[in-house]
């Protein structure tokens, strides 16, 4: 089962995310709205199955739209002062419902701490698979769950960036050196990722596809060990490959 989570902040137009949404059309999906993400859901004209939040930044127009779509019964109101952000509450809801693939839409622009807060959520067990911001698609690759990503339809000038997402080692053997060795391989990039020293601060910023990339040979990024986020252009066609 899949889930779309609309969250607050700036969001991409429905037209720009059309190719992502089309890939979910034939699949069973749950739509969760986090607080002012209701504005995005209304813009997309996608009816939410669940509306969660503290209602501190939702427009009256969106609330009326929520009522006319008969979604009041699926509303959960939280206090403004709470331990978790509205986006985090929505992700936890998706995990509780047994959702396996989560796409977050929105959350860009505005306060830097809110933006960094969403990035931090990629460290969690209930992290989203895909985050669609106003201009970019942010993808999670995880050596333990979904390690292999392919990217098509990116312009040779479009930046593709890759960052490690560090998490605490839960291995009982604290001396296990493999716990902190991050490894990532790539194909089709100008600067390949194979030899980067991720755990000592290296990352790949503003990389791009090389001349070998075509429909039969897309950019491929593979997480051998650890978690990484890949920041690609919103126009790209992104898919997780089965090994």
C-alpha cells in the first residue's frame, strides 16, 4: 500500500508532479494531510483520508473544502504545543497503517528549521521514500530496504546531489566497524560516488548525468551500506529498481 502526505509550506504544482502521481494511480493509496498541507491537497483536488494537525495555519477556505468533501470524521486535532511536528505525526500515522511507500508533497520554503526538521525525518524508521518540494524530488535509498534508484529524463545541466543520512548503530557489538562504513555506487554520473569518504564529511553536490545516459542506460545510484538522500530535479523520472 502507498501513501501521499501533503504537508505545509510551499509545494510543487500538480502539473509538475503529474508523472509521480500517475505511477500511483493504479495502486491502493491512503492520502494523509498534515495541517496546512490541506492547502496543497485542495490545490491538487485530492480528497484526504486523514487530516491531522493543530489547525494553527490552515486557511478557512481549505477547512470549508474539507467539510464539503465529507472528511470531518477522519480529522484528528493535536495541541499546538506538542513533542512532534505535524509532518512527523502524519508519517507515524502512515507507519501505523502499515504503509510501505510514502510520498511527501510540500514542506519547502519558509523557516530553515522546519526544512531541516523534514531532512532529519529521513533518519527515522518511518522516513518517507520520496519528498516532492517546490523544485526538487528528494529520494531515500537505504541499503536495508530500497537500495537501488534509477533516474531518467534529467537534463545534462540539472544538478543531482547525494548526501549520507547518518543514524546510530543499533548493533549489539559496538566495535563493529562495518556499522559506520557508508558505501554508495553509481553509474551515469560525471563524478561517480564509489570512492567518497562519506563518514568523514564528504558528499556529492551538484553532480550531473554524463553523456552515456539514455533511455536504456539511466543514471543509477546504489546504496551498498547506509542511508542516503538523492536530490534530483522535479522533472526527472525516478524509480526504485528490484535487485
